[in-house]
C-alpha cells in the first residue's frame, strides 16, 4: 500500500489566481450581458439570474483576496488560521 503525502500548502500565488478568476468572471458577465440583446424572455431571466450569482461570487472572491493578502503579509503563520 502506497503512502500518499499531501502536497505542501503553497499559497504564494493565491492572490494572483483569485484576481484572474475575478477578471474572467467579469468577462463572462460582459459577454452574457451582450447576449441579452438577442435573448428571449426565458433566456433573459436565466442570464440575469446567472449574472446575479456571478456578482455574489465576485464579492466573495474580493473578500478572499483581502484574506489572502493579509495572510501573505503575516507570513502564512498557522496561528493566524
């Protein structure tokens, strides 16, 4: 039986990854809003609902960036979590 060791917790680029996720989410929202010009009522409601979920996700991602940035400043001490 093989013993699997967990990968070390490398959080050094988490802020950058989260920022990239925000950019992509905003791009998806923009594309969805553009497609709304050609959407029927059902699709329009679906797109609006999805973009609302994206806005909520953006708020969470921004909050997570703040947390990760603070953790970077504190040197990722285990005592901080």
